[in-house]
């Protein structure tokens, strides 16, 4: 997600001061399920590498390591205590257990894709790890999808800001990446929920005929 809670200027200051640790911890915390602008910190890290302030390979390694470890923390948090917490939230917001089970089942069906591609999708980057744990996704499968997804995502984000940052202002680059993540979220929601909805409508029409 973009940096609504923390300004881009503040993120740049943090990245200037802490360098690779800022990239590593920023994306680790976000992927563990805490909504911090880890993606923006990673983009800033790649931008600083492009300007010669940081090393490209160390920024990339920090981003991959943080993303992999963060999602692992999120997975085990979800596996050990995520479902009771989700049930408690459901009671607060008056969401029935049946509805929560339906969401859990839908995620389980798409868990490998969600974990692999989730970092490119707004919100899912934050919650994919905990949701995979809640859905009881087999850990070896999760680890494979998580590591592969983290590597591809980090390479794309760091390389994009490393090369394109010399041409496009950093602020504009962050906005474009954020918009892409939101569009990806809309497409993902449609891909998951539209087919069952269309099938239900088709069945209802057949029953009424």
C-alpha cells in the first residue's frame, strides 16, 4: 500500500538513516500482518540504490529476506490464533460463522495463487500470510509459494525504482505502483467471487423456469 499513514518524506528520511535495515524491517512488519508501507520503503530503497547511495543487491536481498520472514511470521500467527481472533471480529461486526467459513474456504481454494501473487495486490500483501495460516495451508506449499512470490515481487519493485527512478519522480512512481495494486485487488476479487455469483444466478434462473 502507499504511505497514507507515513509521509513519503518521512520514509525517505528513515531509509537514508537506516538503509538496508529499513527495507528489511519495513516489508517484514507489513508482511507479518501490520499495515505499514513496506512496499513504499522497498521502492525508496531501490531508488536510493539507483542514485548510488545504497547497493542494489543488498537492497534486493533485504527486501526478499524481509518479505519471506514477514509472511512466515504472519502464517504462524494465523495458524496458532488467527481463527479465534477472526471469530471474535465476526461477532463484533455481526458476521456469522457460516460467512467466515465461506471466506476461509474460498481462500483455501486459491491459497497458492494468493500467497504467490499476493504481494502485488493491495491488502492481500498484508493479510496473505495470516490467512494462509488460518486456512491451514500446508507449510511446505506455503514456504515454496511465499519464497517464489517474495523473490519475484522484490526483484520487480527494486529493479523498477532502480532503473525508472532516474526518469520518473519518486512520488509519481509510488502513486503508479499503488494504483496498480488497487486495480489488481479489484481484479482478484472479481476473479474469486464473480464465477460463483454467476453460477448461483444461472441456477436460480433454471429453477424458476
